[in-house]
């Protein structure tokens, strides 16, 4: 969130919580990205705050209610107030259960895989509007192709990313199997270790696609514990996801900490994984290095 908006967003969250009878004297920033995540004290509520003009808070609230109701391991809204989106001073605020961190904070791979499998099972039968994962891939490809938005990206790197996104996006779409609702970004930053087991957060990233797309965001060891995985396809999908997040690091508007250095590092990893030469220019992926 833009630095000039942070204090206003925090004030909006405090105002909403207080108006609902939740004692709120302090707000601690836990995460700052496209939206602000706060811990409100002493009521111990987790507040998510986003500019009202560009948000999907209602989608996230509705989906959480349905998934929690079916026993899926996702974060729940705070039970002390009505589960809805609150608007205040140009921001939308949602109030969630705060989960006290437990040690160790790193979720064991087997538990991670089991929780993700339960989430996928609960999502499989849901018919809710969500973008297809290929829409995400195409968004990254358009970013790479736009020299005005990615002015620092060298031509060779631009070609590498564009070809990788196009060819591997098609491979995963064709070979990944049936599409279903997915978390979209179940990386370690979006899974909490709690007293009741792993809990997934940040449902605004949901999309439709094969489960291998979700697995590609998780640590490699997680895929080893997930049943029925095509590991060669998963390896390709990991490169596809890496190409996507690398593309975001070259956006001139990107605010990710140390983003440019990571973008350079990840370009090198993509080259290594593809055998240095990149995807076949005729659109067929080359065999990946071992």
C-alpha cells in the first residue's frame, strides 16, 4: 500500500473495530502489500484493509464462510462481529480471527500436503466465478511484452520470459487434468502453523486450474507427499510459476523488497532449469535439466 495511505488505512480499521464494540487501542502492521494486514489490540483481531476502488473483499468473505462451514483449513472471520465487508473513509475493512503463532512456524511437508489436499477437496465442488490460471499467465506475458511497464528488462531476458510463459502455460493447461477452484498462491507465506494445524489465508488469489498449479507454489517437499502427482509436470509448472513471479519483479511499479535483485537471480534459475537455452522457439518446451 502506498506509504501516504497507510496511516489512513490503520485509522479506518481502528474506527471500524471500535464501532463494533471491539476494544482497540493499538494497531500493529503485520504485512503491507496491495492491502494492509493489521493486528488490532487489545481485542486481538486481524484486520485486512484495502482501497475501496480495487478489492475483492466480498469474494474472500463469502468464500471463507463456505469453506470454513465445510471444514476446510482456511482462516475464519472473527466470530464476535457480523461476517461482512465494512467501508470506511475510502477503504474496505474485513475482520478475521487472529491465530497466535506456534513453534515451529514452518509447517512440516506432510502436514502441508494433507491440509492442501483437504482444501482442494472442499473447493472441488464449489461453483464460484474465478479467473483461470491461464489468465494469470497471460497477464504476466503481457507485462513482459510491454516495454513501457518493464523498461529495465533486457531483450534476451524478455524473450526468455515470454517464451517460457507461453510454452509452459500451454503444457500445464493441456496436461494438468481437470480444472477446479484453487487457492492460487498457497506458498509458505499464505499458510499459518496454528494449534489446530495448518491454516491457509489470502483467498483473494483463487483461480481455476489443475491442482499442480497450486502445488507449484508450495515447497518441493510438499509435492512428494501429495497423492497422484505427475512430478515431471509439476517440475515444469514450478518453472512456469517462477517465470510469472519473475515478471512481476520487472514491473516499474513493483514495490517488492529487493525485487530487482531477486528478478536477476530468478532469471538465472529459469535458464538453468531450461538447460540454459530457454523454450523451443517453435513453441515446444525443451526437456528440463535434471
